[in-house]
């Protein structure tokens, strides 16, 4: 019998741990978990090493090393008409992964309702459970063009008198969707009407590929700064996922909730890494544009190969990921669902992907899909394509 507390029993081991272990066992090319297979900027590493040498080894300030708070506020200010105060509005956390439960535990009461779009990043569902809240789901589905979207009436119906928050992840993992201005306007008007707060996960904020679909922070929309907690992190944009430097930006009345929980979750985040993060955020240079060009090319190479194999790929306008419908391929391989297909891809051709049904409350909704990560060196993508072609 499991001794895991009942609130966490439904969630088991994350799919990333499971698929990465299987990928290692079969020496597979890992297009499962979303992390680059190349190092982050030298500038960040040098600054973190210098911080260690300079003796920055004790606890940092609870809500962040001042120069990092200032760098985060400076970058976010460029999108906002409200001035962002580094000390009053920014809280540094141990990755967005910590910012999420800090926000939920600090601002959501037991019994409150929280609206999630499905498919959802798996920690959201667990955060709702940790906060003893009730989730309501709005399903993203591909339209005729293949872009994922939601039904307006479904979203309107998800708001009730108990709604405390809606969580929006844009650019969106796993679909690669970038929420449009019109979609965000609708969400904003519903938040204002129902007096709900918005929690936005913007960890892929710099990784958008279509000029017509730029990233928009919900907090920058009229009347939204006062009711939005904007979460993001360093890892995805700067290929430093293992550093776990994240942050929450919000007005003081919401920041107080985030900090009330953060102080008891981790209290503070690794000091020397905050110095390294500040250095790269102060002076990002062209590195993110370089990563973006690589990822855009990888996306196109992978999408073409998958289409050639019989997958139906959906446009990925942002993030590290491309979703595909695997029904035709699974029929050929005798795979029964997304999990079975991923198992077969690892065993038969040595390529690991993620079965996205775990990102759906109703797993049936995600069974036909598979998610591939393209945030890798070009050689890795070519090797994966070479291996996948053995399925032909
Ligand atoms: C949508 C989303 N949010 C949050 C995270 C975690 O962010 P961090 O590495 O900063 O903890 C991830 C990582 O995969 C993600 O895809």
C-alpha cells in the first residue's frame, strides 16, 4: 500500500522521469523532456563562478538578489505601461516550478475554483490539489488550420461564482500554441467580470517563431496588471534549465501571497546562480535569437520528417515542442494509444517522445497525440530523423 499522502496519490511519477529513464535504458535520442542538449551562455557561467569566488555563498534575500530583481523588472517593464518595482513586485523563486505552488498556496483558498486549459503542464494539476482547490477544464483543440484553440462558450461556462483564478500558459506546452491578442482580450474581460485573478506561465516567452503571433503578457492588457501574477524563468530561453531560476511578478497585494508561501517552501534561491542569471538578463546579447533560429530550423526539419512518416503535425508557433496526431502511424505499428506508441518508438527506433494524454484530465482527449521536443542541436534532430525513418 502506498504511503504517499492522498492529495498526491493520483499523480504518481512524472512522465518526464518515466520517459527519460526509458530513453537512457534504450540509449534513445531524447526528444521527450524539454531541455536543450547544449550549454547556456558563457557570460552566465562566468558570473556564477565569480559569485562563488567572491563568497556569495550564504542565503540570498528571501525575494531575490537585488541585481537579479532589478534585471527581471527591467526586462518586464519594456512590455508594460506600469512601472515595475524590483523589490515590491518581483519575487525570485527556484524555477517556475516553485513559483507555481508558491502562487497557488499563497493565493488560493481550499474550495476555490481554478480554470486550467487542457492539455496542461502536469504540475498545474498537482498545484491545484496541493491548494485543495477545485479544477475546471477548458480543452484546447486543433482547428481546421491545425492551430489549437478553445471554444468561447466553454470558457465562459467554466467561470462561476467560485472562480478564483485562471492559469494561462503562453506560449503553450505541449501544443506550441501562442495565445492571440483576441483570445487574451476575452480571458481578460472574463477575469475582470468575475473578479478572478490570472496566473500566467510565460517560461517560453522569448521562444516564438511567427512574426504574426508575438508573445503577449496578459498583465499588459488594460485592467490586468492589478489581477495578474506573471511567472517565468531563465531556463528555457537561455538553455540553463538546470539552474532553476524563476520568478513571479505581481502587484503588492498578490506578491504578498506569493512570498507568504515562498518563504516556507524554499525561503531563497541559490545565491551564486542568481548572480549568473542577473549577468545574462542585464546583457542578453544575440544568444536568444541564435537559439530561436536553431529551434525554428529544427522544428521544420522534424515536422517534415514526421509528416513524411504519416504523422499529422500541428503548427508550433512557440516553445520547444511540436504535437502530432499519430493515429495513422500507430495503426501501421499496432500501437494502441500514445503511451504504447512512445514505448514502441523507443524500443524500435531509439527515439523518445512524450505521450501527452497525461496532460489531460480526460486522458481520452490526448490519446491520439504525441509530443516531440526540438530544443536540441541540429545533429541530434538529424539523428532522430534518421532513426525515425527506419519506421518506413
Ligand atoms: C509550461 C512550463 N512551465 C514551467 C516549467 C518549469 O520551469 P522551470 O524549469 O523554470 O522550473 C516547464 C518546464 O518544462 C514548462 O514547460
